[in-house]
C-alpha cells in the first residue's frame, strides 16, 4: 500500500479525509480519498503499489470490446466509438492547428484512437502497459506501441501532439510522465489531457457513489484548479479547457447502479441530462474535462 504523509502536489502536511468510498467496480474494498487543505489536490490514500495494482483491472473486460461482437449492443458500441474517435481527432487537430504531424498517445489501450489518427495521415506512436493491448494494436492496426519503460528512448522535441485520454489518473508516477511529456513535446507542441472532474455537478451529487472516483484504479482526482497547479509545476500552462459531454451519461448511470437504485439506467440518463444542461452555464463543472496544455515560454 502507498501512504502519503504529505500532499503529492504541493507537499503540504495539511491533508485529511475528504470522502470514504469503495471499489464498486470490482472488489468492494473500502478506500479513503484525501484532500489537501493548502492546494485542494484530491488523491486516493493507501492505494495498492505497482506490484498489486494489476489485480484491480479486469483486463479481459478492458479488451473485450472486440470488433466481432454482434447484435444491437455491439453495433451501437462500434457506432458510438466511431463518432467519438472522429471527435477526438478533431479536438487534437484544432488544438494543434495542423492536420498532419507526429502524435504520441500515452495509455493507448487497444489503439483505436491512434489508428484513427494514422488513417488521417498522422505519424503515430503509442505507450501502453498491457502487453495484450500492445499486441492487439500491432496485429489489428499495425501500430508501433511501446512499453512505458521505453518512453525515455522517444527523442526529445519530436512530437507535435501528446494525448492522454483518461489515463493520467491511473499512473503511479504522474510527475515522471509530466517530465517526459515536457521533454518529448516540440516547443510549440500541444498536450491534451482528458480527466474526470471531481468538482463537477455529478461528483457533488453522487458523493461516495460517484463512479469516476473508481478507486483504487484512479489515484488522482483532478479539478480545473488543481490541474492548473499540476501543469504549472511541470512547466506547462493550461491553454483551454473543454468538456466531453457523453461521459456524464455513462458516469451518472454507473453511479445510480452503485447506489443500487432501481431503474438505474433511466435515473442515470435523466440525472445525466440535467447535469449536462446545467454545465452549459459553467463548463468547469462538467463531469469530464479536456485540458489543452502547452509548454511555458
Ligand atoms: Zn497540496
């Protein structure tokens, strides 16, 4: 277990219990989420170390969204994925101001996003911890995806764009990754980080049942203000913050399920619609946020 006696972000000793929750996804084990009184950084306290973390990922399930499953669900899933991949590509191309270049995706999973970028003419490289996912990326998409231990060999100032789609919150050493990102990114390059937002309307509503706590897989629970501190500490500045709308529906439905409410799909959809609507008035309260960051001049 990893215990933090001070804030991992600002090093203040002034941290304390923020919320007690459970691993509702897999083991039902209890976990404490701590918050720093100085900078507001929120983190999972006493989480499994690197040698144990793998036990908390139902790896087969992560890979089970294969391309051959039939039926309405399979077809809808693939359709939704196509739409989302196209949107992510647009977000990256607009943020970078180019439609061709070199992109690194950290935590590239089964490689569908990089495959979309490659089809569109980008030069791609992926970093992925799961060996099965790396093999899948290579055999199905023909992608070059490396083990995280090899990230140090990616040349400095070589990438126009680096993306982390809901992966930074899983990493045991986020600051080490931030250093590598800073090194690998070209001076004018753009890094895109998508994360759950622990100061969102849905997080405040669902409290301990908020599905995006996802302990102990999620170790860090960012908000726009703590992402600002994190970026600054790593030598970046936040250029823009965008929301990723479909996440709020998924998170609300899952949170209702964890709360063991009847008709969780309907309730989650209705609450998700409400959170989606009110987030128009304050985007920084959206369930998930995409941070577009750039190196400081
Ligand atoms: Zn702090």
